């Protein structure tokens, strides 16, 4: 077997994505992408390290050293470009924290993506992270610029869509994506065949995991108290244990399992943290009547999403309306 290392030079021709720009209400996002090739730091001298195996298979090395949510977003991204990778004989070796490998392997359906422990990553691996300056489109810079507006929250799904298309451009993948939602076709089967029976009848799914990236000022005692009130009026599932409330952690359900549960929820209340990206699938978005988002910096621009400041702002009457909505 012959293995070669070489530098892939990115040319100045516009990629498929730049020729077919997404229509987005956020003009600043479009401007950043359209002007990307004019950025002084984004030149034809940018190099991507690629391994060519047997003169036939390209391997790209990517990693992420941060949270589980970053990894879930990245695995969804790999799902969305699966067909392109297979057709072009591209493999991605992805490196992550050891404690995340099991969960990420559960949601990874791209046979051309292999997941390894972070300490095995080669020196030429690229950090697939929204604050990596390599991609010239960091979340921090975008958020700081956005703070000048009346509504300073960032359209998170819009930002991620643009970010991943820029990643494709930087990797010289002649393709683009037009949504970050994955199909979720297998989630209904997982719910039917794998989910324990006590979890199958519920109204509201609450993702109440403690956030660790400063995205929301989470007051656990307030959340726990109100969740108990909600539990006395509705059938509730949580992802972090609250006394007397059924929790996915009771049976060690995985992110994939929680995603399958989300397809059956009438209402989802969530802190925007590691578990939630798994719920960004077409089945869940189409079926859930209302999402309540808790994030001081971001929002989702899907029509059935509302941002709230505190869980107690969601009234019982409002929840009752959505739970009983046909």
C-alpha cells in the first residue's frame, strides 16, 4: 500500500455554494460568505493536509476538543455530505474526547467517517469548531457584530448552515448543503423497538442539562421546582434527574434514544446544550407543536420555536393548548 502526503491548494474559482448562494434574511451572513474569497487571509495559499491511500482514497483529518454538542453538529454535517464523500472516495478521520465516542458512533451513519480518541489525532488535523480562525467565520466575531442590533441573538441554524458551507469551500468539496436538518428516518423504528415502555407515553420533553458554555444563566432550583409543577399537570420526561420525575438518565438513554423520543413529543423545552443538536431532524421539527428555547445568545429560525428567559414564563394554559392541539 502506497501512502502519500501532499498539500491541496485551494483555487480562486467560486465553489458551487458561492455560485448558488442561499437566500437568507440575515444580510450580514450572506455578505460574509459572498465576500469570503476577497478576505486577505483567505488566499490560494491556504493548504489542507490530505492523505492519499493507494492513489484512490482521500483521507481528511478533523477533530474537536470541546463539547459533546459540537461533536453532534459535526456528525450531522458528515451525514449531510455522505453521498458526496462516497462518490468521491473521501474518508474523514474524526478525533474527539474518548467519553464522546460511543454516543457519536451511535448517530454516525456515514461509513466513510471513522471516529478515534482525541489523543490519536495527527498534527495535520483541522479543528472543526465554529471558533476556529482557520475558517475565517468565527461564531464569536459574528455574535459580537450582531450585538449592535436590537435583537442581538444569532440565528443558530442559519449560522451553522453558513459555517458548514464555508468548511466545504475550504476543504475544496464541490458541493453545498441547504439545511442542517438530517432526515431522522430511523428514529421512529428506534422508538418502537428500543425505547422502554415506561417512556413511550408523555407530553413534554424537557432538556434540562446544565449548560457549560455560558450560553444561558441556568438556575437549577427554579427549573427543578417548576418541572415538578409541570409534572403534576402533564406527562413529563427530563434529561437530568428531578426528584419524582421520569428521566432519560434513569435508564441511561443515549442522545440517539432521546432524538427518537423527540419525534413523539408534543412540546419540547430545552436549554441549548449538547443533547439538542440530535433533535434537529425533519421528523422532530415536523411533528412537535412547540419548542421553547433557553439561550441568551442564540435562537432558531424555524417557525415553531420561541425563546424564553425563564422556564416559569411558560404558562400551564399555554402548554395545555399545545399538548391538546391536533
